[in-house]
């Protein structure tokens, strides 16, 4: 059986010691019950500590209080312009506030400060793609993959951009990795499209068969019916 008695007794003794010797005031015992209040209290005592401002910003962001989060992340950046976390969190809050160009600027700063951080490059690539800077987006998707080779979404997005530029073979390579990492219907469909554009009928047929089985298993009968039609067409072409 599990013996709890000594542990409980020890915990009670430690609480008595802490309170008895005044290591924690009664006010601070209450403070520790809420992280937001905790970090607001810390800001009073450590107003020049950027980590405190980042943690406060994170608490506000988690509560969808974005203006307050941005203000705190901006102060963290001011206090420590070399902080990757400050720039990254500020960029996320700015992006969520529909301020993409400012977010791009801070993702860029974060990517310079921590060049091997996959999430930073990925988020920067997404915004650059939306801002119609596809070549820069491709660069940062590749950097995200270099930092984290198993980043399925980065492979997928890279493949879609390459496909837009007619670089179909490179797109196929990206989609094949994405499917290996995450064999879901969107990745299968992207790969089928790319194979079809390269007239790789055998590869397209095999991939349609896998996608069809998955669609049936997931109960996506409408897509499954369409894949059945595509499969018949591919088999007819191969004969």
C-alpha cells in the first residue's frame, strides 16, 4: 500500500516553518494562487527585469488581452533588445492583432537572434508568403526545415509555394516528406496533384489508393467518391 503519512507530516512541518519564520507574508501566499497577479507583483519589485515583462505579456496574451500583451512585450524588447523571446512573443501578439508588417519585423529580429529556431522561421515565412514575398518565404521555410527536419507543415507550405512557381519536382520532394511525417488527406491530395502535373501515373495511382482508404476510414464519403472517379481515370491512362 502507498504510505502517505510521513509525507503529509513533513509538508505540514515545512509550512509551519515557512509561515513561522516569516519567509512568506500572508499577502504573498495569496499572490502565488494566480500567475497574472504573481507577475504583476514581481513587476513592482523587479521593474527592470525583461523576463518579468515577458511573463506578464504571456499572461495577458493567454487571456486575449492583446493590447496589454503588446505593451508588456514592447517593454521587454526595450529592456533587452537581444532577447529572442521578447521579439518572438511580440511578433505573435502583433500578428494576432492584425498588424502583420510589424510582426514580420520582430520575427526577423527573432530569427537573427536565434537562427536555428524552426518556429520563428516558419511563422516569418507564413507572413512573408501572405505579404507576397514568396522567394523570402521559401527561404525561411527551408531554414525552418533545416532547424527541424520533421516539421511537416513547413514541408507542406514549401511544396505549395514551389508548385506555384512551376518547380514541380522540388514540390514533390517536399510533399513526399510531408506525407511520410503526417499521412493525412491534405498532404495526400497535394502529392497527387504534383504527381499528376509530372505525369507520374503509377505514383499518382498508388497515392490515390492510399488517400481513398483513408477517406473511407474517416467517413469522408464525398471525397472518397471523387477519389474513386480519379482512380478509375488513372487506371485507364495506365492501360
